[in-house]
C-alpha cells in the first residue's frame, strides 16, 4: 500500500516555500524537506498568493492509502517579514488551540506538536537570510469543519485540527491489508527466529525493544491496534512465548477484554483505571479527577499520587493473564508497560524472565 505524508510535513513544506518566495522573489514549484523518518520529500506547492509584505503557499495533504479524513486538504503557510531576527510561529485559521492540560502542547498554544514545530522551523530556517526575521502563520482552511469529525474537542483542542506527525509520513492502515501484511511478517519471524517473539504497539515500543533492551530486530513485530489478531496468529504459528511492550493507554484495554485497541472500536481506559484506583483505596475525588483527565498520561500521574507505583507491575500481570486466557492458556505472555511522560512504568515476572532469556541467547 502507498504511504503518504503527515500534516506536519505539509506545514513544513508550505512554510519553506513561503519563506523562500518572500525573500528570493522566485515562485517555488516544489519544496523539499527532510522527515524524522530519514525520508526526503519533494512536495508540490499547489497554490501561491502574495500581497504587499506577505506571501502564502499551500501544500495538499496526501495520506496515501490510509483512510484519513484530512486526505486532500490544503495546509497553508503565510510568511511576513518582521524586524526581529529568527522565526516566530503561530497558528491561524483552522489550527486548533489547546484548552486542557495533559497534551504535548501547553494550554493556550496552537495545537502544533513538538516534532512538526521543529520540522517547520528547520525547513523555513534553511530559507531565511542571515540577520532577517519572519512570522509564519500555519493555516488549514477546512480545519474547523474537519475537526468536528475527530476526538479533538474531547482531548481539549478547540477550533480546528492539530498539526501532527512523529515520522513525517503516514503509514497506510487499511485493516484487512494490515492484517495480511502482519500475518506474513509473523510467519517470517516464526521461521527465522526460534526464541520468544516481541509484540510492540508502536514506534516508541519498538525503540524501547531495540535500543533500551537490546532485543534482536528479527524478533520484534509492530502490531498497532491488532492485539487479538496478533495473539491468534502467534498461537497458530507455534510461538508460545510472547513479550508484549506497549503504551499503557492501549494495553490497559486488554485488561477489560478489548483486543482491538483502536479508540473507535472500544475505549474503557477510564473505567479500568478507576476500578484499579478504587481497589488501591483512592478517594472519590481522585476518581472524579480521572474522569476529567484528557489522556492516560494524566491518569498515570493521579495513580502515582495515591502511592500506586507498584500498581503498574500488577497491571502488567493482568494484561498478561488476560492475553494468555484469550489464547486458552496455551501461550505464555509477559508484559512491559510505558507511557510518554514517565517512560517505563512496570513489568511482570514473565516479562523479566523473557528478557533474561534474550540476554542468555
């Protein structure tokens, strides 16, 4: 399947084109940017407008074969020279504003995440003459309408879309195609790697597996939301020792019996966190705070406040037990949990023994 490029990549390319045109006077046809994934993109500049003292360039989002509601939308950057040196970045029409704590961006700031912000500043900075300054405004003309079809308002982003992207690319996520490719990858691992298999829910988990724990790349498979599907395939392929490494926001759903962790399928994060907090003796006020929490990162902090550090090891055991039961206890599962704010949170005994097995292999 064909992959696309993120909203952040579009914003970076549009900003680079706008700054280039503003100071060189030459209308750009394309803008080249480097992505965090190490892939060089050359994106078409599909609209260019200008007036006295300003330039605006647009890049059209291409989500590849991913069924993304932002596919085809325009992302614009308006560049205006300023007296100070350097780059001032702001969000314009169609870019949401953060209204609740807990996200990667502070309350009151435009919802431009740190990685896209860095991409924009680097791309535009490459075109900015020494000693000059520019204000760049990111605009998504259709952003406010499209945001109504997302979870933004629930997360505390109002008035538009978030400018997202960690790799600069959009990987296609058609579920049937993803299942087919995942099944093939697991089969390959079963043939080429004879030890435990490592299932990770995303890129951060993969980085932990490879760089923090030093696990062999041949054993690591990124499964996304397809926890149950992956477990079933592992059992069918005779892979009877599984190490799961995942974000707590995804794997806590497994404790509730949810084996496709996409938010549109089911979401019992609050209910599961709250039940465990109550078992730890949390007061009603703490549980009500959990109910208002924007992200699982905030729920983790609330649990830690009531002395729930050892809770995460226990939760890892519950994830493993539920996953093993899902496979009729024919497969042993160990679990490592993390979040983005605190890093590693907890692990169970089986996970620790599997890590030792990898070390001795």
